[in-house]
C-alpha cells in the first residue's frame, strides 16, 4: 500500500522574483492533511508554454493528482489553458456560463466587453470547466495520461472557492485504497527544540516503522507531531495506540494543548464554553494580545476589552496603580495589582496582565531585557516570571503574549 500521490504546481514569474509567495500550496497542503493526505511535492515554474508543457508531462507520469494555480487571467503571460490544449491536442473553447458572468459584470460596471476579458472564459475543449464564483477566470479539470489535473486561478480567494472540487476527488480516491496519515500534535512552550528532541530519543527508537515524529518551531512555540501511516478505515486512536499516552507523560509540563487550533481560538472557545468574560491589561505588549484575540470571529461574545496602560501615569489614571518611577512598572506585584484592579473595574470573570522589558532599551541588572511578569486567572490569580531570549522588540511582544495567553488558557481549563 502507498499514499495517494498529490502534487501542486504554481505558475507565474511573480513567484520566482520574490514579489509574492505560493500561499496556495500551503493552504492546499493543510486541507489535504486534514483528510490524511500529504503532498508529494510542490513545484513553481515560469510563464512559458514550453516549461508548462514539459512540467505537466513530467508530473503526469509521476503522480496521481496535480493541483495547479495561475496562468488563467486576461493578460499575455497567462498561458496555462493554451499549454494544456497543446498537450491534449485540442482546441480552446469558450464556457457560456463564464462568458455570461463576464458580460453581467461589464453591464453592472459599465465596462467594455474586451477580448482580454473574454479570454478568461476559455478553456481546453478536452477538459471539464470549473466555474469561478469569486472571479472571472474559469478553471478546469484535465486528464493527462492517468493523472487528474485541476487548474485554478492563482488569486487565493478564487482558488479557495473552487478547491472543494479537488478536495472531494482526493478524499474519495484516498478512501478507495492506499494509506493515509493520522497524527497527534503537542504545542509546547518553554522548551527548546533540541531539548524536546533529547527527551523524545527513547520514544523515537521504540516507534514501529509506520510511525515517526516531526518537529516544528513556530516562534516562540515548539510543536511535536506523532505521525502514523495506516489504512483509511483505521480510527486514529486505534492507529496511534498507547504512544500518545507515553509522549504525553513526557511533554505535559510544556504542552498547553493537543488541539491543532491557534492559541487565541482556544482561549475564546474556552471562555465561550463557560459563558464568561475576559479583560486584559497590557503594558509592554502594547495591545498585541488584544489584537490576537479580536482577530477571532465572535470574540466580542467573551472579550470585554483591554487596558493598555503603558506609562506609569496611565497605570495610575486607568487602574489606580500609583508608582513613583518608570522602572517600578515592571514587577511581579505591579502586574498583580493591575490584574486585580482591572478585574474589579470591569466586572469580568477572568483577567490576564503583563509587564516587562521588550528592548532595545530598558531593563535592570536583576530584570534584563526579555524579563516578563504575567498574572492571569479569576480571583485566584497565577503569577509567573519568564525570561525571553531577546529576539527584538516585535518578536519579544509576540512571545510575551503567547506565554500570557497560554497561562490564561490553562487557568480557564483548570476551573
């Protein structure tokens, strides 16, 4: 048994000169991985018919499915449909439905119906059109040899709206036979990647041949993933057996979750499950934690607001925490006072507060740059001091809020 072989192909000179990144392949890889399919390879090529032809011919002989992005637009460097038509030895034809959409857009926007616009309604006659509900360029499915090739626009929003057609096909094919990937992931804080590896050495040596560990640094976190190659009908718990329990016993002191969701989503969901509200107090992080939480749809249900009390005068006027000197603003007791005052003033159920030195200036002999004081919880507050490796102001702020939200998440889950 083997994995279904799936490749992505991104077409466009702009991808090769650093103007944009191939985020489409990243998105597609993540969506396929959810159903147990891992990409075999991603390829990025230039806007030339001979290169597109050669690459598609090569891929069709090596893989089962190709997901291609780009080259379907209105300009002279959009050559994908023409290249595929040459490869399939067929004509380029027009999709009536795509043309009607373009005509309607021109009518609404009072634009001239030009040959350039209508180019986006054309596809190879031997292919099956895939309509674009987010844009104008029609996509298509072409069978090249034994390989199914899906061609989508390079614009991410348009590609994502059309991608389910490819996802359904790959899911159906992977269920028919072949192996899939199952996984369990631990998101860890406060442990270096090398140290995590050291603790996992005995596990790795004992894992069966169909299982392996993967490591990923996502600053400031380190993620540990247990992969398992198994039959599609095998449930994840059965496939992974006792190994997650053994790993959990080692990493539990660092892992804040085994869920694959982002930390801010976990916090919002945990609060929503309890129908409770949160207030933040941010000094050194300047509102970074609040921005992360408010990026989550529906966060207004549980996130009351934030006090960004930066200067000591702000701490006094906002929260009644009066200090004589700026250097007094970074301390365990100050962070606790800020948290207690915010909890009282807001009437919220939970609070998370942070003070610290983010650099490049500041710090003291006992509390150098990277020192962060955290305080989170309900009326029963947990106080924590951490020392960040100085990665520069912006990264330090991100790391501080990650630790803050992780402490808060643990406190919510413990109640």
